[in-house]
C-alpha cells in the first residue's frame, strides 16, 4: 500500500525536521513541524481505520511518536522564545 509508505515518510520527516527545528528554531519551522505531526496523525488514523489493525499497537506507537515530536516542538518553541526575549 502506498499510503503506508507515505505515512512512514511523513513520520520520519517529522522527526528529522523537529530535531532540526530544535537546533535552529523559527516560527516557520515550528509551523512545518506541527503540520507534519498533524499529517502523521491523520494518515495513521486512516491506516488504522482502513486496515482494521489492532488498535492497541497502533495507538502505542502513535502515542510514542506524538509525545516525542510534541516535546521537540515544545522545546524548540521555548528556545525560540528565550532567544526572542534576549534580542529585545
């Protein structure tokens, strides 16, 4: 299924881009990271629904991914706020 490949690519891009955003934060990068997170959740929900896979396995992986990427976005946001305050 092509949707599985797209889902994996979006998820990996989200992890890589969020890591990049943490080290070099900007508002635009935060928006892209958030968009990749939403796209991953949407495609994962679709895959779970269509394939009738065991929900507990899908949810555990989804929760781990969401927690990790959300923490990265939060940390980058805090870092950007600290940099913005110092520049003023």
